[in-house]
C-alpha cells in the first residue's frame, strides 16, 4: 500500500511537471502563430491567403476528413524517406481513445494539427511529413477522462524519463564490425556490468562511452560475454535499472541509442558478446506514461497495459497484463527490438517468477508462462545462437526445459543452488563449519538440467547488495584486503570457473572490490593496480575455463565426477572432461582449510604424469601467498583410489585450488592462421584480402578495428608457419 501511494504521488508530480512544461511551450507556439499572422496581414496578399489556407487546413484536420491512417508498418515513431517529402509514421495503441493527435517540435507542439486516424483495432496512425529524426513529440490522447499528454509507449528515445519522446532513426548508425559470432554457451564467461558505475568518470552516472573505453581491459581479462544490468530509461540517472519507465528507450543518462550500438559494435570487434537485462514482471512504478495510457482503468488500476485485479501488483510495481495480445506484443517486440536493432547476443529476463506466479508461491499465471514460452520460441526461431537466461531463483528445471517439453524454453538460468551454499562455506568463520558435502552438492547440482543451463557465480548485483556484501568483505567485514579474504574469495572464483555451468563474475570482483554494490558508488579502478596479482589470477582462471591455453578442454565439457570429499581435512577433488584424454581430462583439487597439505592422495582417471596448470597459492598472485610447493605428480595404478583406477600424491596450500591435466601444451595458434587449419598460407591471405578495409573480426589480426596493410604485414611475416 505504501508503495502504491508513493507511486501515485510521484506520478502526480510527474504530470504536474509535464503540464507546466506543456503550458509554456503552448504559450510560445501561440505567440509565434500570432506574430506570423501579423506579418501576413501587414504584408503581401498572397502570404495572407496562404496563412488563411493553412489555418483552414488545420481546422479541417481537427475534424480529420483530410487525414488518413498510415499504410506503413510498425508501432511508435518510424521515420520514412520515400516518397518525398520524408517524414515519420506515428502509430499508437489507445483502444479507449476518441481522438489521438501528435504534438511536437515539428508542429510547434500543436495539440490539433496532426490527428491520428483510428484503424478500427485500437491502434491509431498517421504519416506526418517533415517530422524528422531528433524532433521531440508526445501523443495527445482524448479518452474517458478527458485529454492527456503522453509519451510514446514505444518511445525509442527520450530527453529524460519525464521529458519528451524523440524521433530516432535507426538507419543512422553505421556498423563497422562484421564476421562476429556469439560464443557457444559452453564457452561463455559472463561479466555482469552496471553501466553507471563501471566506466571511469568524474561524476555518476558514467555514460556508456566510458564503459566502451574499458573493453580492451575486458578482452585481456578473457571474458567473452558482458551481461549489462538494465538500460531502459528509468527515473533520474542513478538506478540499478530494475524500474523501467520507458522500456524501448536507452537510458538518457547513459547516452543515446547509437552509443549503445557503438558499445556493442566495439565489444563484438573484441570477440565479446553483450546481453541485455529485460524487466517484464512489472514496469515503473515511477515516471510511467503507460499507466492509464488512454485514460481508461478499472478499480483505479493501471489501465490497458496492466492487470486490474488480484494480479495487478508485484513487490516492485504494476504487473503488465500478460493475457492481452497487444501487451504480449509490446513485450515481445521490445525484446526483439533490443536483440535485432542493437545486435545484442541475448537477454537475462528479470524476475521470471513474478511473470509466472502472482506471488512467491502462487497462484500461477498461465498466460505469463505462455508468454515466456513465446519469447523463447521467437528467439529460437530467428537466432537460436543467442542466449536467453532466466532469473527465476527457484531451482525449477521447467524454466530451462524446451517449450516442446512444456518448459519455459530458457537456455540457462541463474542458479541459487550454487551461490548460497558456496558463499556459506566461504564465509564461515571457522574451518570446522565448512561443509564439503555442501560444496559437492553445489557443484554437481543439476536442478537446471544441464551444464550450460545454469549460470554460476559467487557475486552478482543481488548477492553483493540488499544487506549483503562482496565476498571478500563478507569474509572479513572492514578488512576485504586481508589474507583470509583474498584466499577464500579466490577459492570461490576457482570453483566458479571449474564447476559445470556458465561462470559469471560481477564487475570489480576480479580486482577485489570491497563493500557492496550501490548505483551511487563508482567502481574503484585504483584497486586494479593494488590487486594486480589477484586480477591476473582471474585472467588465468578464465583462460583455463575457456581452454585458451589448450590444456583444459574438459572444463567446457558436460561431464563431472565429484570423486573426493574429505570433510575432516576439508579437501575435495573432482574430475571434469569433454571427450577425455590428454589436454581434456581435468582434475581440480581444493583445500578449504587454513592448513597446507603435503603428500595427499587423490584418485586419478589414468596413470602417468599430471601437470599443474593452475595453483591459486602462487605468490605471483599476491605476495602474502605461501607459494606452497605444489608440483607435477605421477599417478600409478598400484593404488586405485576414490573409485578411480589410479591415484597420485599432491601438495596443496591453505585455502587453495590446484588444477591438473595431462599432455604437452600445444604451441599457441598463430593469429595469422585465420581459418585455424594450422598453417598460414594462401587461404588465409584470401580471407584477409576479401575483408580488406572492413571491420571483419577474423581478418583484423591486430584488433584495431580495420583490415589493412598492418594486418597483411603480420600475415606475410608469419607465412608458412
Ligand atoms: Ca533516466
Ligand atoms: Ca534459446
Ligand atoms: Ca590457415
Ligand atoms: Ca587491423
């Protein structure tokens, strides 16, 4: 109740601001008109006649016999360029309206000059010549309760959340990157980013151009999928983003829509995917023009876009009417708008539980479930390589089952069954309270139904706020740079990168950011230098997870055997593999106690030498680390162990992770071997020449954004290798 009344107050404030703004602009335009009339009557007769004609036309179009509905497709404001004169098609859904007009800078904010015509199905449309991109506008909707000025429900750009809609021309942006492919789900390493606090900027919120400046850093870190927190226009400039006021518009404080395109373009040039974060379980609640959009409502509810019954509210704002075709299309088109127009590689869908249920435990909303299925079917039909991730947090594998099986059809979902028990173990004050069976169960958890069907992490925006803190901070509040915090938080990161699942880190986790996430607290980039070693550990872990060194293919595979649990010594070990064999079978050993251990026996799937590929206790990662004497080890079949045919003795430092595999690391592939066939030859030259001058990501060997003579030089000097 409190929340609702706050919403109303804020909306009243908003409409007061709007109407005062409107009055002043209307005054301005009427002053302009009368001065024009004065000029006409005191000037030439022809001009006066023209003015009278214009006035007559305006008057006639109020009654609208001359206006016609648009024959062009699309909802919202869509610029057209032929036949001349160019203009913009306006179309809006207002089924209870008796009249709709569009007012904007192109008609001096006239509430009468440009009526839309009813199409007989609840939609209204008109083509307005000379209404160009960057013009501001609003719809003037006359409904059951009088006339209201509303932003376009599908405004693709706004001056701000209580400002005006702005005509956006999507054709303006010239994409430069080509040849980019979204990573396979089993190769993805996600990096959750909040645009407003990520980029280094003197003031908050940082614009997305500042985030773009850090893309080389992220490429070097090795992540290949940025999961953006919500960027749809929200009230003000500082927010987590889970209060979208205008779902089709890029947050004006972050930049304009083309800035988002440039970010995606530059990320793709570096081999990095970009995901959106879509909030459909509610809209608003503040600055919400679609609230009672055409004036109609029941039970004082939200009107055409919202439920007006027991389903009307979520804990965060009013719930859209998932049963109404036009609202379903509004949501579906919104999802595709971001995927298609901005070339995003997928989405996280926020709070799906509140799309499928009225409250935490029910009752169910069947049409919410079918909406989720439809969204996933649409993406699968058009671009199945794009990833759809649910934030449902219920360990419900129906979320990730296919729609054909009756599931919601998501490719993956955030896994509460990993983060909560793992953090419990990492944050416990005493080693004796660390339960190794909890670690085992979190790692082998298949509640989502498959290794890429869950996203695993120890930090996300939700888990490091809302009264919780970053893992190093939770381990030792006020002393996040302590040895304990460094050791156990990185042990958690090692588990994230070696467990079956799509790993994710939260911005700044990789340089030991402390405290908790707040939209009013910029990421502290000075810690990148302070904790450069920790940062390089994250880089090494990500390289292992993605098999970039060619020695750990198993970490991308589906298979796991969690074969060793010692809850007394607090040691666990597990086996990961894809096809098995050298450079594929991976053995992960973890010590969750403060005591380093020597000559500790671990079961191995095969005899022979197992090489250390990673040791989190290396003092290159931090000078306070013990650099425990961990060595390559020889496994023999003389002592079968842990249910495996062989075993070996290993040394492992305190709170440390060691990763083993067999075989000799292959030489790094030449970046000039464009087709990756092992040789730099004429076929690579052909690829390069045919991409000459473009931003093709394959042929751009030095990643400077263009294929040119520099790349040719690199290729020729590697010829034959
Ligand atoms: Ca805003
Ligand atoms: Ca899919
Ligand atoms: Ca080649
Ligand atoms: Ca280049």
